[in-house]
C-alpha cells in the first residue's frame, strides 16, 4: 500500500511539472496593452551617440557635387596623393577614428570635436561648419558607424560579437542575432554592462518578460555593451558536481547503505 501511494504521489508531481505554464519564457508579456503614446516615447532613447573609439564613415553631398569634393575623405585622399586606390582593399583609410577626447581630423575643417553628440547632432554640426563659410548651399551630411558592435554571452545559443552598421541595436535584436536564449536562460534578469568614454562602467538589468522593458532606456544598447544571460535555477542545480575528493567517500557510503539494507531485509 505504501509503495502504491508513493507511485501515485510521484505521478501527480510529474503531471504538475509537465503542466506548468511557459510564463517565464514569453518575452514582453502583455506588450499589446501599452498605449501608442508610450510606445512612441521610446523613440527618443534610440539615437546613437558618437563615442571615443568609434570608426565613422562621413559622406558630404550637395546638388553640386564638385563643391563638396574637398570635404569627402575619398576624394580628398585621391586628390592629394594623385591616386585612386592606395588602400589595397582596406577601406578603413577612408573612415574617421574618434580619438579619446572625442575629436576627428576632417578635410579642410581640421580638428573638430563630435564625441558626445548624437548622430543627428554631429551631422548638423559638420554641415554648418561647411556652410556658409565654404559653400553657398547647406550640404547633406551622413554619418555611418562602421564598428558599432555589442557582445552576448551566457545562456544564448551563439554567444559572441553582434555588429550593427547603422549604430542602432536593442537587446532583443542582439539576442535574436545570437540565436535566441537557451531554454535554461533567465529572461527576467538579463545583465547589461556598459563602458563609458572615461573608462567607468555601468551595470543595469532588464526583465525581458516585462512589457515595460520595451520603453526602458536600457532596452537600446550602446557601443561595446555586454549582454550577459544567467542560467536559471534548474541549470545551476544540474551543473553541480561533487568534488573529486568526495567521490570515493560517497561511493563507500552508498555501498554501506546497500549492505545494511540487504542485511535488514534478510533478517526480517
């Protein structure tokens, strides 16, 4: 009778486990209920900022291409060297590296500071350094981030570097490009490590189950951010291992228990 009761209790426990809801697996639960005005407010957090170490491609265009040629690095290098191809396939020579103080060296304009500016503000700033001092028409300036990337690690299927050439990526996009989280990854406590321009670091957490995460400033990642996904409690328990020095003692204890059980059974 006792064995029968034990079997029934075990079966019931297994049924309860198998019927558990995937509440901790679903991302942004209830996000459809967020008002449109709340979702629109999130756009203000999505403007990339120029930082030291960024590699930028900056193109200056106008209705008259000839007048802006001196402000484009490809044209400037070709004109000053008399060669059309000196990079041997390495296009990085045409990019602008933001130094530790936020400055770049720009053709004709010289040493200018754009570090700390948003992408749009930097584009507008360069345009107005050129116009009206050098040309009579305000040019169009386009900045693209060439080395914008983040890192994913922990409970993701393909951890590593994730690139974003447009300078914009959020935590869900980074996870998607890393093959999604493993089933044992914690969705409710994802760590984001950010390195500031001065070398200091910030650590924040996001709950990917929570619908409000989509409008959080931490939802959008910044250059060189590290996204770390912790294992859940089940994964942590399964990874527990007995130290080698304990294994022999454990084996002996198991044998002793088996022998005692056998003796008790035979003497009944």
